């Protein structure tokens, strides 16, 4: 990794951590296209995203551990396991470009539905939440969007910024670990580049995440929901363009 990539990578991490801290799930959404733009190969980008996803969300989970609904997070994680398997099968048997177009359209539709509806104030049942977890597992393997389905669920329910950030942090730490196991087993990675990137950029990610998360906790529920919708739509659009 050259000096220019190290500097530009730090900028990418700062921007992604700021948006991820405010939204609770948007780090990889922002970092993936920008990392590719500065010349990092996709397998390396996926591995770095997983490392930062685990580390930045872990700090938030520790900070908000009293706010986490552990039963809800566990329900989501139970669904994630078959979802990851489904995502892996889709990658093996469906053309990647077609698959990403389908994912992009689905995410955009979800954002549109959220934008044109009001929060229900009702919680998803256990079976429905498990289904959301399955979608998260599949999207995480296919397009690094494992935070989108639970973010849609919480926005539909009208949950507060603090409770959403807490649950997403707990979920993303655990689901990123599960996804990392699959990713590491699937193909070799440029370990040296990954270690250098993590060592140089992790302090930036942690500091920016802490600041932006503190800001996000003060946002009114309606404002937080609108921001999540915009980010979900942007994620769907970026997947479509990348395909």
C-alpha cells in the first residue's frame, strides 16, 4: 500500500465512520465504493469493512449496552445464519451483476415504502424479525448491506435513535463475525494490506464514530428516521451503479 492510499484511506474511513456513527449501519455503504476508487481490490475491501464494522460497532455496543434489547438481537442473529448460507448459494449460482441489480432495486423499494409511510409504533413479531435477520445475512454476503434490513425494520416501527443505534451495534458486531468466517474461508486475502490499513486507520474510525454517535443520540426520532431512509436509498443506488 502506497503513501497516497494510506492518506486517502484515512479520509475514506473518517467519512464512512461519521455516517456510520450517525446512522448505526452505514460504514460499509460509504467505504466500499471509495476504497475501490483508491485502488484497493474488492476482497481486501470486504475484509477491511468487516474488521472496521466489528471494531466501531463494538465501541458503540459497549457505550450503549444498557439500551440493547438482547432478545431482539438474538432473534435477528438466529435468522442471519440461514441468510448467510442463502447469500453464499446465490453468489455461487447467480450472475453477480444480475444479483446486485436485484438487491439494489429491492433496497430502493424499501426506502420508497418507508418514505411514503408513517411509523407504525408496533414491534415486529419473532418470526418476522427472524426473517429480517435472514435478509440481513444474505445482503451482507452479497453486497455488504447487512445493516439495511434491521434498519428498515426499526424505522418502520418508529424506534428512537438511541435504541436503534444500540440494537444495530449489537447485531452488527455478531453478524460481522459470522460473515467474516465465511469470507475468510472463501478465498485468500492480502493480509499485509489489511493489517496495515487496520493499524493506520482504526484510531481515526474509533474517534469519529464516538463523536458522531454522541451527536446521533440527540436527534429526534423523526429526523433520525429521515436520515436512515436517505442512506438506505443511497445504498440501493450505489449497488445498482456498481453492478
